[in-house]
């Protein structure tokens, strides 16, 4: 979790935040951005594998993922784990933990990450005095629920190949909206076990299906980057078709 092992960094002022220039995000007035800056507690760096929030944590703050990838998960007592969703830059993390007495899940850094840190104790203040901003926070919470709904649909109804294609194309679209895709290629730090944990498949089944899809020419992976060789075919296999892009808030 965020604590003594994390490293403070100055970070960019919110008005000069490079994330705000990405096509995924809605414009904000300077006054709104200054208010967000006034709320910000810290800008933190954590290494890959570190806990951002651990299950049961009672003092988790609210975070915006400034850079890197992370994932939200739940674990069973015997160590089995379900990855609920993947977090990319600009995603809000910790809303559920901030609204509840204790976190019902964990969030782990998949890569080295930078985090904008906001105080959980001011969330209620936002709902009292900043209705537009509190609506955006609620919207981001609903968006995360939609991502989890899609993952649950995959686990419950899609076969192994469809599950892999759905997760790949979803991450591809999200990365593209952030300007992280070049020539159909983007950073892909997920390991096979993490992929299996996200898909509800065994590691062996995941590896075999992944290899089959690569041989079929859907995508290739090298040097930590995944390239979609046939995005349209991947979409059709995943049963996920083009949707109008929705610009989202950035807190």
C-alpha cells in the first residue's frame, strides 16, 4: 500500500498535466482544475508489484493513476485470485475503499506507477459542495462497473478464445484513446498468469489458447508490446464492435 516505501515526486501542476491533452478526456475550466490541484495531497511513485491498496485497508486514499498500469483484484483464502479490471493512466482508483469502512479488494501496481493522491475524508465534502465534480466521480465509478460487467460477461459466456480477444481489444481501445497505440502496437505488461487470473481460466488453458490465436494471425507480442495484426477479426471474435468514443472526466 502507499506508505514508507513509496517515493514522493513533485509531479506536473494540474494545469500543465500532460494527461489532460489526451483525446480520452473532457476539457475542464481552469477554475475546476485549480480546485482539483487544491485537493491533491501528493504525487507518488511505486514499483511494479507494490500494493496501492490492500484488502481490508481502512485508511486508503483516492488515487488517479498518472502513469503505468495497475489492476484491482479479490483473493480467496487458498490464494486463488480474480483480477476484476485493469487500470490505465487517468483511471480513478480507490473510490470503493474511500466510501466504505475498509477496502473490499486490493489494487496492485502492474508496472512502475505514478499516482495523484487525494484525501478520502474530502469525498463527502465534494458531494455537499461540488455537485459537478461529485457527479464526475460517480460517473467514473459507474464506468468501472461497466468494465467489470464486460469481464463478468466474458467469464460467464465467452469461450477461452473469445475471452482473450475481448480483453485484448478492450485494452487496445483504451490505450488508443490515451494516445498509447502506434501502428496497431501498444505496451502490454500482462504476464500469462495475470491474464489467466483476469479471464477465469487455468494457466495451461490460457497459454494454449493464446498460442492458437497468435498462430491464427490475430496478434503478435514482442519486447513487451502487443501488435494487433487483424483488429477487425479480433473484434468479431470477441463480439465487441465499434462504439462511439466517450470523453471522460479526469480528476
